[in-house]
């Protein structure tokens, strides 16, 4: 085969065959197709698109470009969850142990944060000694004994996706629906789960700003998963304001602990119960989402979910007493309130900018190798629709650097919009693709 011929074929709107896609991904991963030719192919895809069959074959080729995890040693139906990323999105910290507490085998591969969205692995490392580097034997043992293990993605998990994403990031070819879906699903398929629940975010703090685009992405990923033989559901959820109140690694862990104790923010609990209900049904532990929600609520109320979280922390090298005493987790040197200079109803929160404030404080990474300060971030005092008086605290900023603290305060105060009338409440769950 000849890469130039395939570029021309795609440029003219023709579908690539399974053999052509497999050859292209194999040759590119092995370094025999140069970046400039693959860049041309990616741009051609952006202009003319891909068919559902092409997208599936691209996803499978990328998934099989490296290790395919074998989870056959885990008893039961393995269920994974993936979020497309948002601000204050600590869902997995609550959802994984909660689902595990009702018997769902949660075998999860997670990544680190990049840009304004946080990563589950970074947040869990707020627990001193916690390890995400598990051997395959440890991973299987933990899921079989306490129903949960969360590990970092191996270096050889879908390596074609790593190369392609880095290339797309610098060639203006990131925002193509099939390429986004293939990138996400290649890693999920390589991770070995039997069923996958997707949390597709939409709104200002999400990559998919419009509900239409979020729905298209959700449908594309569900279609890919089903064609690959996976049991799929996608939940489209709101990201027009941060999820919960805390934004920042250790701060989000503390809020997750409160939620597992039944004392967390209502929006976070609602999202976790919806996602968890589908995970529970897919694992065969409940007959319906409604029955599953009752089971999950009982686990929160009884303390079983929090107990499972402690067992999970212990099993991966952390100290479970840190969950009982979250004040032991990393804390910033400075905690300063941001006072409102206006009065009225909060009608809008520029969520992506809130995430960038956390990034400015050192709570995220602009590059993959950037260090992360686990202690910094911010905690909002109010959500959209709340009435705020002049001089009232909008949020508390947690920082370790006075200069960054001052700059963060200036940026954060521009993130809030006010009106004289209360804005209409928006539903957290926008749609379910099931």
C-alpha cells in the first residue's frame, strides 16, 4: 500500500477499507509513515469525515496497536466509566467505590489531568503512599476481593492514540468527531472492560460546548463500543458550572469524602447515582436503574460506600485514616476569600476560566510533564441561581504563592455574572444514550 494513495482516496471522499486503516495505523505507530503524511490524512478526515465503519476500524486498530489488557481473571461483568472531562469533576472518586460497595466489579484505568480538566490519578495521589502502579496480578486480586482497582494507563496502552493525539494537537485537527471518539474509545477498548458507562460533559467547562456536539460525540462512542461488542450507555451531563463546589486535587478529594458520607453537594450526588445506576444494572446487580439507585442510596446511608473507599485506599498503599481525617491531606499555606463587589443573582459562571484559575495556582498541568501542586485550588461558596450580597464571599482561594493568589483573585472575580432576576434552573442530566 502507499500512504499518498490513501490520502488522495480520503480527500476525494471515499471510505478506507479495514485493511487500509490497519496498515496505516501499524505503519505510523512503527515510525514508517512520517508525521507530514499522517497530518495530511487527519486534515482530509476533518474535511470529508469518516463513516461509522471507518471510525470503528480506526478505533480497533488504535486499540490493538499496543497492550490489550486481559481481565478474564476477574469474576463477573467488569464495568468501566469514562468522563470527557470538566471542572471540579471528582465523580470517579465517589462513583467507583460506591458501585464497588454494591458488588459491581470496577476495573478502571485512569489518566492524569491536562489543561483545565483534572485527572483522577492526580487526585488519588493526595493520599500519601497511594500507588496507581499495580501489577496485573494485584489489579485482578483487588477487584476480586474488594471489587475495585484504579490504575494508571500503561505506557503501551493504545500507543497509536498517543502519537496521533500529539500530532493532532499541533496541526489543528483535534475537533473532528470521529477522531475524538476513536481516541477515547481506543483506550477504553484496550482496557478490557465488558461494559462502559460514558459521562459526556457539555457546556462552558467541557470540550463539547453545545448539547448538539455532545450528543453527536456520545452517539458516536456508543456506536463504536457496540460494534466492538461492548455494553454501552452514555449520559450527557451539564458542565456550565463546576461540579460540586471544590476545584483542585486535594480539595476535590475532601468533597468526594463528604459525598461518600452522605454530606456532599446535591449535584455531585445526583450525577453519581445516575451513572452508578447504569453500572449496577450492566453488572447484573440490579434489574432496573430505579432499583439500582435505591441500592446505591442505601450504601451511602449505611456507610458501606465510605468503608469500601477506605479499603480501596488501603489496598493501593494509602492510609485509610486520611479519609477519616481529611485535614491530613495536602493543604495550601494561604486561604483567602474572594468578596463580591456586586449584589444580585449569579446568572452565569465562566466554568472553563474557573478551571484556568486552578491551573494558574499550580493545580493542573499545561504540559504532560508539568508538576502539580495537589493542595491548591478554590472552593466556591455559591452556584448559579444563588443570591449574593455585596461583600459576601463568592469563593475561597487556596494558594501557596502570594503573587499567584493575587492574580487568581483578579481572574476569578471576572468568572461570575450577575442579574436582578433568578435564572431558570437547568437540568444536570441532559440526555441518556442507551
